[in-house]
């Protein structure tokens, strides 16, 4: 199948036209309008090559249903201990920057370049992107960020400087969106960590049906508070 070169207008081809690895289009920009349209259509930007953005819609798609979150006994003890203080939307730019700087097994560097940081920080200021932050002794020790549209949360990246910090932030994120009856967390692609937390792959067609329903609800915009 062809990989589409995007025009200036914020439009995308159908996800069903993606390559086997999920690549569906190249080009365009990271403007808020294009990003939000991409997410509502089951597409996300993964990395840039020089000036081009690469857009993906993988099949299968990794999701976590909030009620299927798995927490190990040891992590439950950490959560109950109150070791980490978790906040929301207090340090978004620090979280995304830490995600960009975090070492990744089998990866040389990160796809989260300065343009990605600016784009998602802009989404945060508009009330669509959110961070969950775990602090230890007043220091940011782990966290995650993602995008919220309707009753879907699109997880983007996590980092930790202290063991379990990002998992604790993830737990609080799931608990928060459960109060608003979110339908799922989009985890994009499979990793051992996500699978251990209860995420599972679903066919892209099923994901798109779930997304269509979830995106039909009002979005919880603005700064989130635990």
C-alpha cells in the first residue's frame, strides 16, 4: 500500500490503508488541530526524520481497560505506604522532557524531540494533554503524559528515576479516569511493562469502534486535579 504524503490541511487517509508496520503517512505538522484529528481517527505521530513526521496506526492496537489494571502485591504495598506523592498537571513540561531523556532498551535516543515537546506542551496548555507525576522527597521521580479526548486516554510515554515511580503514577492515572468512566487507555504498541499491567492487543477494527464511541463524549479539558 502507498504511504501518503500529507498536505497542509489536517487530513489523514483511512487507518485501514496503513502499511503492515502501521505506518500510514509522512509529513504535515504537529499543530494542535492536526494532533487532535489524528488521535480521534486512531492515528498518532511516532518520530521525525529530519523535517518529516511519521504517523502510525498499528494493527493490532494495545489497550488497557481501566477495570483490567493489574497491580502486583509489591506495588500495592508501595502505593499504600504513601512513599510517593502523586500530582497531576503540575510539571507537564518536566515530565515530557524527562521522558525524552530516559534511556530506552534497544533504542538510540528518543523520538521526543524539541518539536514534540513544544507540540504536546501546547496541547497541555489547551487542556487536552495531561501528566501524572510521582514525587519522592520533593523531587520528580517518575511519571507519564498523554492526551485525553472524550472518554479515551492516549498514553504517550513514561519515565522513572526511582523504582516503581512511573507505575505508581500510572495507577493514579487509571484511578482518576475511572471516576469519569473512561472506556480505555490507548497504549499504542505492546511492551512487557504494559502487558504486565493488564494491557492487551485488540484488532485495529475493534479499537476504532471503541474509539468512535469514546470520542463521542465531552472531553474533560483544563487542568486535572487528583
